[in-house]
């Protein structure tokens, strides 16, 4: 079966045996190939995969969208099951990520470091170009031009350096695109570099229409003109199916739900058929 299954997301779906948590994990199955995009914050996505009869032992690649715990936290549990896959991240993925609140700092990063990867038998390949085809029709993209000035990153997000904390530009963030006969399916982690920046980059690099968009848009922190522009973008973009959730935020999802027949709440257990 050719499909994209949401193994975990913030919201439960109709299958009440599945566990949900603040995080994302997508299993992409195309032909004989299987790619995982993000691992949620714990190993819960693995028990969900078992409930859905998805054999994660068949994984060829695991792509982690960026170095925040709710997208990478389940990797340790996955490595206990299998080390046969290749891990792909954006450059700078292991830079330590924090959130700043009134002069205090809270760690938001990965529960593993590069030494953990080296001590395993995993193959590890940080993305060295702006686009790479993993298996036929499944691509990982990074290096997104920042062309929309009102897509701004909250200044509370920081990177720890040897000399202190600096703003996090999320240059490590990557996304996955599946090229299908009916158009592109764009899968977003959190869209910290800007949802419109990322989706415009997809259109430019492939020269094809986007059939569907899934994942997180980080509109939860957008407001004013920036939020309005992002909602209009999704409404006017010609995307056939809009399955955004996670960090999209309740307000933005309600606006889309009330105004867009193309919108569906992509939640734990949701599958999008690619045939």
C-alpha cells in the first residue's frame, strides 16, 4: 500500500488504542520502501505502529525534521528495535536548543548526541545539499530561502554556544516531499523557517503543484498580518488537501476548519492514500 500514516500527533483519533502526545511522526510507504519522518517525543509511536500493523523493522531511512525533543525523542527507543536504517538530519541538528523565558533557559533539544549515534551501528548522513532523493519519489529538502518577511521566528528560541546563547534560525530544519502521479505531498515538521518559505521552495525546486500538505506550521505563535497571510496562502494556494495540525494552533485550525472544505485535522492514526 502506498500511504502516509501519522503514527503520533497531539490529538487522538478514532482508534482509541493508539497513544497521542505533543509531537509528530509519519510513516511513508511507497512501493517496497518505508521512510520515517520524525519520532515524536517518546517511543509511543512504535506501539502505535504495532497496533496499525506497520513493521518498523522494514525502515530504510529515518529523517528528523529538527533538533527539538517532540520530533526526535523516540529515536532511542527505535534504535533498540532496529539499527538497519540510515539517519538523515539537517546540518547543525546537534546544536543544543533552548527556550528563553525572562532570563532563564529551558532545554528543548534531543535526548541523544552525536556520540550516541557513533556508538551505534546506524549510518548517519547530515544533508549536504538542498535536496536529496532517499528512495524513488521521496525527497528530503533543507536550506529554505527566507523570502516572506512577516514569517518570523520567536526570539525565545535559542542555541547554546561556547560564548552564550544566540537566536536559533532553525537552519537545521528539513522537510519531506513525496512526488506522486497526482502531485506533490509536502510533509512539514514544525515550519520554524516559515511555512510559506518552505512550500514556495518546494514549488520552485520541483516545478509541480502541491497535492497535499501535512504536519506542523507553527502558526500557534503567529498573529496579525503574518497569521492572516499564512491563512490566505493555504486558502488560495491550490493545494488539494490541507492536513496541518501539531503546532498549527487551535485558532488557525478553527479558521481553516470553518472556511476550508479541503482542511482535515491530521491526527494520530490518520492515513493519506498516495494511489
